[in-house]
């Protein structure tokens, strides 16, 4: 069965390992983190998602020929949801090295959870956010 592994084996480079078949050697695609994040966290997510979906479309063409879901509006016409807005504020906080957005990030995460839109992001809220918040709280303006 085809599979894709995402890893960070060395500083500065994200690695996509593409396995066409279980017995076949991996095709490794290196993505420098600086290049991946050149357009911020959202841009990195789009680039990584695009590469993964393109690979899956090559391997499973029929599944991607007529997707069973409606086309999403272009990103520039769709406002970010609460979870996405929290990630944008987190990225901004890291760039500006400030803790001033922590309360807003927390409120957005709680609202996303209340809206039932965080099924996959539940780990983020319960496990990852406290560590990330501690990182933001360590900035001088906290």
C-alpha cells in the first residue's frame, strides 16, 4: 500500500518519504524549513498539503478525479475559522516575540472546541497548547 511519511530528521529540513509499495525504497523529498515557511505557517501548510495531495492524486487518480466534496472557495475569499485564526495569531506572536495575543489565542481555541470543529485538533488543545503558551509567556512583555 502506498504511504507518505513526514519527518524532521535534521535541523532545517523537513523530509517527505514517499513509498509507492511496501517493498519499494522511499523517494525522499527534502523541503527546507526556511523555504517552506517563507510565506508563514499558512503558506507552509498549503505547500505541504499541496505536495501530499499531488502525490496521492498520482497514485490514486480515480479517487481524485471527481471528489465527493464541494470545491472550497479560494483562500482569499474565505475567512479563517477560529482554529486557523488562533494559529495565525500564534505565528504572529512568535514572529513578534510577544505574549500579548495569548488570551485571544486561548479564546479562539476554546470557541473552536465549543463549535465542534476541533475533532482532529483536540490533541493540540489538550497537549500542545500548554507548552506553546509557556513559550509565549516567556517573552519579555508577558
